[in-house]
C-alpha cells in the first residue's frame, strides 16, 4: 500500500477512535430496536470474546 494512503487511513482511524460516530436513528427504524456502538456490542459479548468463557 502506498505510504500516503496508509497515512490517510491511519489518521482517519485515529480520529474515529477519539470521537466515535453516533448511531443514526435509521438503524432503529430498520432493525426495530435501538442501535449499539461497537463498544456496547463488545461489552454485551465479552464472554464470547474472551478465553474465560
């Protein structure tokens, strides 16, 4: 991957990590339930994601 593209992608990811986007209301309209952030999903699935389970 060219350096300038990698630099752009890493910069975008850093911004995203510092200020994650909100879950848009469209998600609830489509799914019929409120959307969750990745952090909320990971917390809910902690046992599935660890070796402790």
